[in-house]
């Protein structure tokens, strides 16, 4: 399940959680949305179905575009292994759902902080990672 958050103060918007594609897209059938708790940069981690390392994309830094669907995905070069242990998945469209992601040693290329990436956000945490105001709200949840 994925959740979308938006800051009422600075308009930062990001998504966290697992998503699946309805067809093979960029060599993946699923992805996990991540956000940097320090700078608010939103990332998409594509879970590759051919056994190659997952690929990371960003929305171009901390985004405030209300229509994030038009914000281009930018590849983020990294040698970081996000899924060092991959579980076998019979249903390719659920690739990566049960895997534990190694986020603690990843350094965000935008703010250079290590261990700040997360794939979830508590609804009780209303502090925006970009402007630090208590204005972050849950916009919606969805299942794909």
C-alpha cells in the first residue's frame, strides 16, 4: 500500500510504500516509494524481475509540484544494494513486497545524510522534512 503526504506550509509532496505495475515497466513489475527524512526528496526504487540490482530514481529533489505525475523520474546512479537478500516470488507483480530493504547505510545524494531514507511515514509525524513546520498531512492511501 502506498501513502501520499503533502505539506500545507511549503507544498512538499511525496509518496511512501510499495506499488506494483500492471505491466513490466523499466524492467520491473513493482517499486517502493521512499523519502529522505532530512531533505524530503522522493525516490522510486524499481524492483527488477531479472535478478539484476534494483534501480533508484528521484523526482528531481524535494518536489513541490502539485501534479507529481508530470515530474520526470531521474535515474540516481548508485552501487548500493537495496535488497541484499532477495526472496523468491512466484508472482512477478509482487516482486520486492516481502524483501527487507537496506536503507540504513544509504547516503542521500541530495543532502548527503546517511540512513535517512524510509519507506513508511507515521500519520502522527506531522513535521515536514523540508520546512520543519508541523504542517504535513496524509492526502491519501491506495492499493495497486
